[in-house]
């Protein structure tokens, strides 16, 4: 299972974060689900990781999570290194 996350700003300057999960089913079909979308502030890497880690724990996927894909924004890069 893989996790992808990306942050962006709307024209109104409101900031958002999206989280996707991707996995392959036993019959080798790829699946992706948008699992979280929340309004963000100017979060630090630590704050972003705390939020994402909370989702990972809530969903119970820590043992099957194989990687994280992010964009190149500094706070998200820092969060994904945790």
C-alpha cells in the first residue's frame, strides 16, 4: 500500500491537504482512494506528519504501508521523512 499527499492553495489563499491511498488487490487490480482532505494552515513538517500519522493509526495501515509519495514542498518533504 502506498500513501500520496499533496498540499495546495486555492485562489482565496486557503490551504488544503489531500491524502490518497493506492494498493493492488489480490486479483492484481490497482485501486486508489481519496481518504482525507482537510483545510490546512501554514503547517510545519512536524504538524503535517502528526496529522497524517493520526490517519495511518486510525486506519490501522502502518504495517502494510510501503511508501509515501509527495510533491517537492519543503514541509511535506520533511513530514514524509518521519
